[in-house]
C-alpha cells in the first residue's frame, strides 16, 4: 500500500530518508479547521474580485477575449491544483510545497522549494497590505497611506495570533462581504444589459474583437494565471484540518487509494488531507467561475474597445472602474473600491498565516532558526513564525507605501518565487509516484502527464514575467543555494521526525 507521510506514527520517506511526522519539539498545531474554513482562507488570499486591477491590461493583450483568457487560465492552473491534491495526501503537513519537494525529490530540493515559496509568501501579503493602504487613503485622504498600511498589518496580525479558527471566522465575514459586492455588480450589470444592451457582441469576450488570436490569448493567460496565486495556501493548513490522521476525526484511511475511511465527527469520514485536497480543487474552481463571470459582464459593458485600451496604456489600470461608472454609476464604484480595500487586508491575513506555517515547518526541520518552530500553548498557532512573517511584510509594505513608486517596485518582484515552487511541486509528483514508485499502480496520466503539463505552464509564465522579477528571483535562489551549501558544509541536516 502506498505510504503516506504523517499518518499515525509516520511513514519513512523511503530509501532511508528522514521520517516526517506532524509534531515537533515545540508542540502540535490544533486541528480546528473545517472544509469551509479552508475554502475561506484560499478565496481570501486569491480575492474574489482579483481581475479588477488587471482587467484593462488583459482586455488589451487578448484583443477583447478576456473571458476566454480566464477560462484557459483556470484550466492551466488546474494542473497545479491537481498536483497539490496528489501531494497533500502523501505529506499532509504545514510545510506544503517545501515538504512535498522534500519527500518527492530530496532534502535539497525541499529547501529550495520552501526558500522560493518564502519569497512570495512574505511579499505578496506586503503588496496586498499596500493595496489596502492606498484604497483607504483614497477614501480618507487626511491619513497617510503608510499609516493605513501599518494599521492593516497590525490588525490582521493580531487576528492571526488570536487563533486560526478565530481568523477563519472573521475572514468568512469579510469574504461574504466581498462576494455580496460582486453579486451586486453582477445583478446591476445584467439589469443594464437587459435595459440598454451590450456595447459589443455577446460572444466577443470569448472570441475577441476583430478576429480571434491564439497568440494574444496565450500572452494574456500568462498574466491572468497570477490572479490565482493563493489557492495553494490552503495546503499550508494540512495539520490544522479536522479529520486529519491522529486526531480521532475520520482518520480511518491510511495510504493512498483503496484505504478504509472511518466515520469521524466531521460526518463524512474523510482524512484531513482529503479535505485539504478537495478544498484546493474547489477553491480554484470557484475562483475560476467568479473570474469568468465578472470579466465577461464587464467586457460587454466596457465603454472602450480593446484596441483603444491598447493605445492608451495609462487608462488600463482603471478600466474596470470606468466600466462600472459608465454603465452603473459612481455608487457602485465606491462600493467596489471599499470592498477591495478591506478585502486586500484580509487577503494579506491569509497570506501571512500561510507564510507563518511555512516558516514553522522549515524551522521544525532545522532549516530556519528553531525559535520559529514553537507553537503557542494558548492559541495553538506558531506565534513566533507569524511574528517573523509580520515583521518582514510590515517593513516591506510601509517602505513601499512611503515611496511614490513603491507599488511598482514591490509588485514587480513577486510571483517568480511561487512559480518556481510550483515547478518543483510538479517534479515532486513524478519523483514520488514514478521514480520512487510509492504507489501500487502509478498512473501515467495523473503522475506524469498532468505534472508535466503543469510544469510547462509554470515555465511559460516565468519566461513571460518581468525582467525585474526574474532577476530578483534569481538572486533569491542564489542566496538560498548558498545557505543550503553552508548548512551541508557545517553538517546541518534536516531533523528526523517520526
């Protein structure tokens, strides 16, 4: 039967590798998150209205076929989501891609995956905090945007320190607000379309203006896939999902397919890792539907054509808001702006929580300072790891908020780290199931074709990334390799846990 890292007592990684359990010297994380909580964290990090800021850019790039762009992007990211679902069942631990690469490819690859993911898990929340500060400053100009940015960091950090369940409950309320605002837009857009008709043909958001262009769509997809970054954060909460092995809640399945499932308190008899895997896939699907619907409607109502947007790059950033103003009215513009301000802060909350779990897992394995491997007895969260992540994001976000070009600088360096980690994730699936043959009947489709397609998508997006992002990602990788070499040179090995 295929082994599962982290099942009761743990299972060796094979070939004499390190044993990987779910608890460390600093204590265990608490299994309190439901399936709904996992979805909340994923959608919060992604943000239901993520396409708003890049609507104009994608319209121009795709020649107007923006709804098709998000359909293709959803399918493209589904390969990565599926690889996450495969590996979270193998190693249901807080380290996420760090752990997956470690068990599938080896300790060195695991460190590199965690190191590269760390870059974006620390900087993407900083960008989100800055977005929140900018939006709040626009609503209340008397308060500097760096002050609003710092307030957002402090408030969400306190929620994360309070406990993962408390943060999930508050996050659910914020997510409900964001989806309600999106629903208002959808209803208002449909009413406007019924009353006055569309600005262009009903099929144009799927076929483009003036003829379909495969190259244009694919170029836009390489940008659109970045809207989905964040669904992967769900995997970071694998040790806190109800029903996980060892907590007495539906821990009946051991190994991969074919194991028995008990009926735990969760009511469905699923392991925590199964819930996490389903949450990852569900989150991506829900986000895809939300993105396609809102961009399709906005494209039908947009006052400017794709060609006009391409000729006026300065107007691309506000294209969605211009559409709302012209088609519905300023009141919805303000409502969407306020929703984005609050939603961005809580997207950062989810990102900060995921970053804390990654730092915790790497510290637990002695890859980072051991102080961050401690779990607070009162709240059940890795307090020191969370505070470490909060300090880095606070410094980066406030620094950027105090500079006129801070947003451009900060946003230009994110994404490459997470994409590199995604690439190692796909390689881990092949390494675990095909090279190490840790499955009874390895599947060519699930364990080779899907991860290779996902890897191809990741490489294509990295190639299309900005030069600044590629340089920063390369420098960060080089620093990580030096750190890894020093650790090996001093005889420091990952902790053996069982």
